[in-house]
């Protein structure tokens, strides 16, 4: 679909590698929220949506339905799955808990 984008978990600007395990395929709006820290994926591959969306924008109910849900598609191959270390970096350095 034209709205799908590849998102780096550990940004290329922060020396994140261009490898499958450092990426997520996200809808463009979710990609933006991910990059800005309003959304993350836990090392257990569950989506977390920051309450900061509601606090700052008085909105976000469409996104809160994703909170706690497991990623829709998880590669069978461990090497192609989102890397735990990169996800931990995103959770600690970008996510607005």
C-alpha cells in the first residue's frame, strides 16, 4: 500500500544500520509517531502508545486502540525480526512514556 513506510528503530543518524532487524514497516502516520516518540514497540513486540498524545493534543483515541497489541506481522526468521537491542534503545531514548 502507498501509505506503508520503512522506519528505522535506531535511526541511521544515530549510527543505526540499514538492516531488516533495525526496521519496522509502518503506516506513514504511525511512522511519524514512532520517530517522534509517541509510539514504540517493546522488546516483546507489543505496541505502546504514549499518554503524552492525549496530554499534549487532547486527542489520540484512534491510536490508543493499538496500545498493548502485538505486531500484526512478525517474521519467522529470528534474524529478520526487530532487534531487541534496537527496540530497547528506542524505548529508552525516544519513547515519551
